[in-house]
């Protein structure tokens, strides 16, 4: 509970600081000001999580390196699940590989997600959470409660749309954000499987299961998420897609389609560069700026001899 209280304070403080910054050129009472403050919160969190993202990449590479040993263990102990698990854990320990490291960024965001959910719920019920308990920020509780986008308050949910001032708009906006949140979750996971995972990787089956499980979980659970939380999760998914795309394109794992694509780009670039050099060396067509050399006439004595 202490950790969650601390997180509620941290999340609400960042939210309020962005709101005050944006209020210098936007309407402080506007829902868009609060929505952009949530986007700012995402940026801060994701920047802080970059070291964990690097760990995630290293963990994925470690799993790729020990893939042959993993396949041997699965083949050797195909009929003994318990022994197979023991040998796998032994291999992870010997190689210093942690398969759970690839889930660290999303797992560590869960407490932040619940803290933001709690802060927004407090705004909905006008119960101050985090810095909204501080005297200098008490007035912002009512400001945040009355803020809306398209007539929809940020604390409204699809499930409890009837309790919002505009139920129809609430359902439409919440439905769109749930679809966007689920779709970006699916596309982010699919990008990883299709482009940066070797076809014979034994983890592919588990990743494919998660490819469909996560979007379904978010779609089902999303009906209870406040609009502000949906904006948060959709924004963080967009960040994940962009960050992952950059890493896959520039630093792909060996033996994956992304690695082959990078090698092909390098070969094409080298071929273009080599082709340019060859044209410059072999060309025998004078350019417009090349001075024309007049043929010299042979001496008269030589012409007589001929």
C-alpha cells in the first residue's frame, strides 16, 4: 500500500506539472489540456524505462544465443515435462539469461497503471488522491472533474457511460480508444514476432499465444478503463511500436527476417556506391566541362616516309 501511495503521489505530481505548463498557452479547464498532460506522463515514464528496454533487448538476444541448447533439451526430455523445466532453468542460470526480462517494461508499468486509475477514480468521485491532497493543488480536483473531451469527462468509462453527462459520446469515444489500444497492442507484438524472431525459435509458440491473449484482455478489461487511462495506454503503445521499430531496423537479432533485411540494405547501399565509382572510372564520354583535346598532326618528314 505504501508503494501504491507513493506512486499515486508521483503520477499525480507529474500530471499536475504538465497541466500547469500547458495551461500557459491552453485553457486550464479544457479536457485536452489534461489529455496532453497524460501524454506527457507517458513520455516521462517511457524515458525512465529505457534502461529496462535495453535489458529486454539483451534478454531476447541471450535467448536467441542459447536456442540450440533449448531445442536439444526439448528433444531429449520430450516426454518428461518436469525434467525439461529443470534443465531449462539450469541452462538459464548457467548462461545468465532471464526469460522474464523481456516482460519487465510492461510488468513495471502495471503499478503505474493502477496508480493512474486510482487518481482518475478519485477525480470522478471528487476524492483527492496523491498531490490533490496538497493545499496548493486542491482546487485542481474540481477543474479536472469538470474537464471533458467531446463532452466526455476523462473519468468516464464505457461500462458506466450512463453515469456520464453524455452517454452516447462516452460510449463512442471509449469504444474507439479500446479498439485503438487493442490494435496497437496486437501490432506491437506481431512486429516483434514477424520481423525479429527466428522461425525455429522455441519461444515463438508462446509469443503467438500472447499475440492474441493481450489484445483480448485489453479489449475485455477496457470497458472498465476511464477515458484518461485509455489515452495513457494507447499513447504508451504508440511509443512501444516506434521504439521497437527503430531497434528492429537498426539492431536486429541474427537469423531473423529483420537481420536479413538489414544485410540486404547494406549490400544494396554498397552496390550503389560501387556502381558510382565504376561509372566515374570507366566513363569515356567527355562531359560538358571537360576541355576538348585537338588531335595533333604528324610532322611532315614522317608523312613523307609513310
